[in-house]
C-alpha cells in the first residue's frame, strides 16, 4: 500500500508540473505521415442509451479506509477527469455540478473547475453544495479532502486505474457508489466488448518482432522531460497493442525518470508515444527531436511519433477502446510496426 501511494504521489507531481507548465504552440515543421495523427473523433463521451435510476441509499468501502453511505446523487462532484468521464457515460451527467481540470470532453466543459493538477479546492467544492464527492487516491491535499468529509459530505475515494484490467472494476465501483449497479454492469460489458474488438484486429500479434515504444511525458514550457517506466500507466496499453514498453523493458522500475541520452539509448524505441499537448509544448516532432537523445533513437531517425489526447490516454475508462484503436492505427499506419 505504501508503495502504491508513493507511485500515485509521483504521478500527481508529474501532472502538477505538466498542467501548470503546459503551453501550446503550432507544430514546428509539421508532423510527417510517420508521426501519426491525432484522433479525428470529437472529444465527447457516449452515455448509455437509458438514463439510470439510482437505488439509494448505498454504503460502500472507500479506498482510504472509510465506510461511506450515499443517500443522494442529485449533485455529484467527481474530482478527476476519469471519474467525470465514467459518471457522464453512466448517464448521470445532468447530476454533475463540477469538474476536474483534466475533464476536457465536450459535455463537461460548461462546468466550473474545482481542482488543478489533482489539488482540490475544498471551498470551491463546498460552495456547490454537493450531495456526494468522488475522489481518487491521488487527490489532495489531504487537508482539503478532510475538510470536505468533515463538512458532512459523503466522499468516496477510488484506487487509480493503472491498466486495462482495472477498466471494468473501476466502472463498477463508481456505479455502485452512485446506486446504479445495473448501469455499471451494462457499461462494463459495452466497454470490454469494444476493447476486445480492437484487440482482435491488432496486427502486432502475428509479427516476429514487436515494436518497442517509449512513453515520454513532455511539458516544454516547464522543462519537464520524462521517460516512462514500469509504473507509468502506459505499459498495459502498449502491450495490448502488440508492442513492448521500451522504458519498462530497459529496466526502469519507477513511474517516470528524467530523460537522458543514455536512458533513451538503452530503451532503443522504434516509436515514441506522447500526449498531444506535450508534443505541442515542445514544438511538435521537430522540437521533440531536439530533446537530448531522441534524434539518435530508431524512433527519432524515422520520426516515428504516436500522439494521443491528454484527456483520455491513461484514463482506463469507457473510452479506452478509442485510445487503443488510435494507438494501433498509428503504430501500424504503413503496414509495418512503427
């Protein structure tokens, strides 16, 4: 447990740097066809066809050790983008009264923001008079979380999703906390069916050599350049796409480590995975190639860069099939492993 909290804390710190230091710029020099394209689909979630009716009250176990009873879901405040996504997709979007800064999908944009880089403003949350608050183990500071709970608001904490195996259990846990277990089972089945459909059509499984892909976390204006390791959260997606997580395979056990020429040389990626805003923040592919060590990798030499939108890449939720599909399409865009 202590180790998982350290990992979560490190990931929150990375996001804090990224969200406060992210600038946007035009793609210097433009992406080549090998660099892949951003997903063309609009940034929207797809709610279940039937709006669920909550069966309340419910009592659930919170990930921080509390037992929480939820009696009213008319004013929901999810404190992470991924939790917002699940609540909206369950069909309860009309009940949501706030969002996390990472909840960037279209239906949530009208809502007031009450967090920044996983740091919640207790005053902002309480001013909205929520009937239930949904948090993540990475949400902080602890004083703000305690302040919300001390005000008598039911607050449920969930363990962060770190891989494809977490998708179903996380959806079902959120649905249970909101009293809509049947909707949770329906959404889980739909999501897993769609993920399985993508996986069934992945060409990587028939290849002798799997592409090595390094996940880089970039925020140029904050001078944040990190290489993902075993606990970055990207391994599950890469492996499902028929690829090898180059950072993990090279022996990086932490979530992220500072990029060095030596680390990249050891990882030797055939392709590089980045978040879209991260790529923009360094000036596109041309700017990425100026990061020390990148241009000398096989990926750099071939300008093989895969980008996925920041708001969905590591959510492991109802849109993970879209993430996996985009990753696969870009990795095998020209019929060969990226």
